[in-house]
C-alpha cells in the first residue's frame, strides 16, 4: 500500500517536472543514494519516507452491512505518511557549476507544483494500468496533503546524522499525505453482537447495565430436497421470520439470490427461527438463543 502512495507521489511530481522521470528515488539519502546520484547526470530528487502515523482524530467506528454476500465493513482508518524531499546535483559545486543553486531551483519547482495541486488525485496522474494496481477505494479518491508545515521537521539534525558520516546538510521540504486504509470485510455466517453504549449525541442508553446489547443474525436458506439432498442449493426469495416463544413476530427478512438473509437489532433472548418458500412444504421452527455462546452457521434447510 505504501508503495502505491510512492507511485502516486512520484507520478504527481513527474507530471509537473518531466525531467525527473529517471531521476527520482524513494530510498534513504544515504551513501548508496549518493553513489547512485554520482553515477548519473543532472539534478535528482529524493523522497524519503521518514514517518507514518494513524490520524486518530478522524477515526470512525462506522460499520455498514452488505446483504449479498452478508459482509460487515468497517470504515477506513486514516494513515498519514511523512516524506522529506531533497534535491541532489550529480555535479559538484565549482566556479563553473552552481550545483547548489540548481538543487534549490528544482526543490522550489517541486514545492510550488505540490502547493498548487493541493491534493494528490491518482486518477489525474496515473495511466489506466497504474490506476488498476491501486487499492479499489483509492482510484476515485483524492488525498489531503500538508506541505511545509509551520513547525518544520523537528528531528532534522537526527535525520541527517543517520545518513552517513559524510552526509551534507541540505534543505528539505516536508510533505505529509493522508490516505485511507480499508480493513478487509468480515463475512457474517452466524451471529454478530453489537454493544450500544450511547444514542445520538452521546446520551446514555437507559438500562440497568448502562448499555444495550443488539444482535445481527446472518445465515442462509437451502433446498435439500430430492436431487439436492446430498448437496443443498440456495433458495432465493424465501421468507425468514423470527418470533418469540409466545409467537410474537420480532423480525422478517427475504433471502437474496444466494439464499442469504439478515435480521438486525434483535434483543437477546430465546426465539423461534422459521422459513417458508413457494413450492416447498412448511418447515418446523428452529429454536434459537441469542446470543449463542458458540454462534453456529444459521442454516434453514428444506428436506
């Protein structure tokens, strides 16, 4: 993922300064980097990744549920990557070559280009094949950047001190880019329990324990009759109902094309889970305790 951000930053810079296409690197500006520059020609740009942190001020606990297949998605986390950009001339400073001035000119050109752009937008700078290699939720997104923050890079002496004994100090531009990090979706096959501790603007839920437990039920309905007895197949548009032991209806759902169903917001207790579908004989209700100590796969199979 970080390599994908490197690609976006690289192509953003190269779009503004085409001469850097073969003279930009993301390795530390140490002895190996200096040898690489010295073996080449022209002025190079080094983009060293020096820090990455989660942006916890904007963390979200939002969760959404998709019905088919039944999956639970957590809102993306936000990661801020900090880069130090420095310019390097392959030629040495002399009366004939103003190496430092050329380095400053290139660094200034890159900084202006990034300031003018404001955000990094992959779709604006990447080829279709490059865009396809990015995480799916990056392809139509734009990334916030913080360029030349007023506090500066507070550990600049420590940074250059670790780059080798002969490492010269040179000006750097500090760029911070924030990108989303999306957790993998969780496939829901049984029972998912959510603990609700507040409603709306932080008002406590009024119950004895200071919290309310709500449960999401996920499962599927299968046809195990006749030729399907050995390998049941999903049933679409089957009606699934959840009732109390006294017969009060607590939830109702219709299965998707893959036979999956979900019932949200169920209060813990003892229930009867039943299903019916056109062309199938009535099935006996299935006793269900919510939440179950060991959530089973919720399968309702016609036999």
